[in-house]
């Protein structure tokens, strides 16, 4: 790391970063598998078709497809609840992939370096709670940093969410139950 960026990232941070990124990747593969099953295409073709889309666009493409197929609304609603969890952590995923990190306050926190280039009072966490609508804005007291415990909890939540979503998709026939 450069002299401007303190070496605050430990191996444990990197492990949790990796688990979070890998969890998003696993959810993306699940999206592709569901799209392949519902459309009758193979997963490789679906991967090639949606590869240029970001995660949110892939999720939206999945639900656009499901709405135009003979998939019961209850199944769509349940899948949406699994993928809604990811909405909360998409910015963290983007910061892991595209930002350097520095020590935050208090000392046991880290945060993306872009947050150090202006007043923190100008930063408000935004949550996408509707289709193409950002309605929910947290107040200034909400934290923008992450402790190791925070990252561990997020990583575990994403892994559990993926396992549950995959199990549900197999249970209702949206993917082959023996798919990996």
C-alpha cells in the first residue's frame, strides 16, 4: 500500500472481503441457472447474454423473465426476498472491488478511501428500496465504516442467504436439485 494509505487491511479483512465477493458471484450463478431453467437455454448461453450487466441489472433481468413465464407469483415473491438482501450490501461489494480502504474512527473500523475526500456530513447511506427509486436515506449518525465483526456478520448472512435461495429454487423446480 502507498504511504498515503495506511496498511489497515489485515488477512482477516481480506478473507471477509473474499467471502462477500464470492457470495455475490454465487448469487449471480444462481440467477443464470434460474434464467436457463425457465427459458430452456443453457447456463453458458445465459452467462454470455448477461455478462455485460451489473449485478442489479442481472437481478432485474431475472425478474423480468420470471414475470413472463409460468412461474407462480408466490415463487417470484420469495425469490425477490432472497435477492433483496443483496441490495443492502451492493455498495459494500462495489467498495470492496473498486476502493482502497483506510482506518476509520473509532480505531477498529475501516472504510473506503473515497469517504475521506470530503466532509462525512455530506455522505448519507442510500438504500434502493424500489425499482429505480432511491427512497430510504439514513441519517448522518449512521456509520460508514466496518469492523471485523461487521464484515464477518455480513459474510455469514450472505452465505446463508445464498444457501437458502438455492435450496428454495431447487425445491420449487427453478433449478435442477442436483445442480452445484
